[in-house]
C-alpha cells in the first residue's frame, strides 16, 4: 500500500470518497504532459490547452491524464 500512496503523491492525486482529486502539483505535471501531447498533434490536448487554466474542463482533463498515468504505473509495477 505504501507504494501506491507514493505513486499517488508523485502524480499529484489524492483519494476521496468519490475517487481521485487533483492537487496543484498534479495539475502542473498534467499540463506539461498535455503540452507534449499537443506538440504531437493530439486534438483533445489542443482543444483543452486553449481553455483558461482555471476552466473546470481543463482541470478534469488534467485529472484524467494523471489517473491514467497512475493506473498504468500501478498496473505495470503491480503495486
């Protein structure tokens, strides 16, 4: 369980009763990943990055990116 908690912190996520919440650190990390995706021509990243940083949709996109990365790491490392 310790490994999973460390991974959550690394991705800027916290567990809530409804699932996962994104921290500011997680938003910043996801924003950097979205920039990379935009450079690769990802249409969703292009649309979302055109939104203001405080737009709830941009935060939800960032949260989804971080959850995806977290789940992938947990799955591959079998934490």
